[in-house]
C-alpha cells in the first residue's frame, strides 16, 4: 500500500512539474537590491569569513516588490514604506526603451503598461526614493525574436 502511494505521488509530480514550468514562463519576480553608498558597519558587526559569499549589494527588508508579466507587457511595483517622492525608471541595455513614472507608496500596488517594450535584451528596473536606490534586472525575449 505504501509503495502505491509513493508511485502515485511521483507520477503526479512528474505530470505537474512541466505544466508549472510552462505556466510561469511569461512572468518573473524581479529581485531588487539596494545600491549606492551605504553606511559602513562597525567592526563589532562585521562577519569574519571569506568574502566569496558576500555580495556588493545589500538586501533590504524594505525593498520594493517588482513583478513583470512579459506576455502582457505589464509591470507591477509595491513599496511598503511611506516615501514622499518615489520614481520608477526602466531602461533597456541597448537604449531602445526608456520608461519613467512616479510610484505611489505605502503598500499600494502600481501597475504600468510597457506596450513600447519590443526589443529583446536586458532591462534594468530602478526604484528611486528620496533616501535609497533599488535596482533589479530581467531579460525580455519576444516570442518571435532570437538573440
């Protein structure tokens, strides 16, 4: 009986896994990291280990959430903190696309239509607040384009 359950679960995973990969192919969560100058840590808070595992960017719990739906050419931004002035900037690596817009903060979900996004390439997403700068990247490949 136990073997049947394991086989049924294994079969369900094999069947469902490719479907979940196909359904998530057009949408992506952009990982946003804080960039720019930061205050150095006091010596008492530094980690004594190899620098191979340390990243130059810092992860901030207040980093904005950014989701991009490549099929719909739609980008969503959510900033949980209350900032008086917040901007979204999106640029393509070959400078064929540029987008700037203000962002409503305090937990509001902002939805932006990127209908002019046509060229394949690496897109840089920058969320600029009055105190911090967050950057993330995603790759856009139209269904009929090849690199």
